[in-house]
C-alpha cells in the first residue's frame, strides 16, 4: 500500500492542471506496476491484471467499478478470460491528474484485497 | 429476438470450421447492429452499447458476463462511463464460429432485457 491510497479524489475541472513531468516521475514510483501509455495524444496509466478464469476477472472488474463509483472517477476496464486491463486518465483535462495516480494505487489495493 | 437466441453454443474445437462467407452473410442479417472487425487477421463481431452512466454500463457487463459463464463462451468487454463494447470471436479457431453469432444475438436479448 502506498500513501496515495490514503488520499481521496478531488473534483477535476477542465482547467485543473495536468501533473508536471516532475510530479509524474515522483508519483509513478509509488505505483511501479503501472505503465504510462499515450493514445491520441492523451497520457494514460495502464496495468494488466491476470486471473485464472473469466469469473475472477469479472469479479475484479466489479470491485474496481465499485471503487470508481465511490470516488466519482471512472476507468476503462477491459475484461477478458484471464485478464482485466485497467486504464485511468482524466477526460476533462485530456491527460493525467493526481486523481489518476490515487485511483491506480487504490486499484492495486483492491487487487491485493486490501481496503483501499 | 432472432432464431439464433434459441440455439446453444456447441463445444468449439481447434479443428472446428470457421463460418464460410455465405454463412457469414446469412448470419449477420440476424444481428444487424453488429459489425465485423478484423484485428491481427482475426475476424470478430463487435457492438457498442450506450448507457447514461457508469453504473448501468457495469451492470450490463455483469449480465453479459453471466451469460458468457452460462454458455461457456467468453467475450471481450470494454466497460467505460456510458458505454460497453462487446466483442465475440472464437479463440481456438482464430475467427468466427456459429457460436459467436449465437452469443451476439443473446447479448442483444440481454440488452433488450429479454430472456436470452
């Protein structure tokens, strides 16, 4: 568990700042299993979680979905037999906000069955 | 509802035949809202379902997941705020089997709240 899991998402406005390069470098160290991907010019955080079957993958999708609803910040969840790909970014600012790192850390906590 | 929803998936072996062009042309007429996509040389059936929020998208993912478990054939489900993209193909034959058209029709039935 990282310190990020202790934070809560703040409301993200369209004029909120994206994380700076220095902030990104510091924050990504706290979620070392996540990759930064750029799609259509939008920076995103992504991690693939593996499972032994479809049912356990779908159960994880549900747990991450419940977390998303609780925090009011929603990911892309790609559920397949044996895996879930979780992608976080902030639609309003078309990039990464501190919220996304908080949610990535909390997703790891959900995967580890810790209380996020 | 189409006749396909009355069928059940048969076990798909690696040497099972893919649907022929003629079969595909006939089957796709029964699921007119689905598109045929080709990714990495693999033909797939895909449809985007829209929802007014994340919770309803996730609830649909769950219902399609339950259908998949019941039939023993599993899709890719991309869940986001406001939409779920459902993709069916048969991994073992790297293409489309009649099963995929059955599951696409049953997914439509789930979306329409009909009993598949």
